[in-house]
């Protein structure tokens, strides 16, 4: 993805909003909007946004798991399975 072709000033957004919305769904690339020559916002289609959010959630879960491993907060699977079976039988 070449971002330089996806950078537009805010005046372009104002003049071409409907076209931009149509294209975002087709192209599936973010559009960077500048104001006074500085990048201010990124526009993207909803499906790409949702995928990004799901990816971030998975990365957070992985980071939490790694932190728990580093802190020694792990148990062998056989021990956990045995404990779960005991709980189920106690019901």
C-alpha cells in the first residue's frame, strides 16, 4: 500500500465526501486527511476497522498470556484438567 496516494487535504474531504465513502469500501485502504499540512485523521471502511479491532484484542490477549508466563502464573494442563473434572463431579 502506497500511502502517498492516500493523503488528501481536508478541503478534498469536504468536496468529495460521498465519493470518498464509496471508494473506501472498494479500495479497502485508509485515507489520511491533513489540516494545515499536518496529518490529522485517518478514514477507513468499517470492515477494515473491525478487523483491526479484532486483531488488537487478540494481541492484548497474547500479551496478557505472555505476562502470566513470565510471572510464573501457569500450571500444567494435566493439573488444570484434573481440577476441572473434580469440580464437575462434585456438582
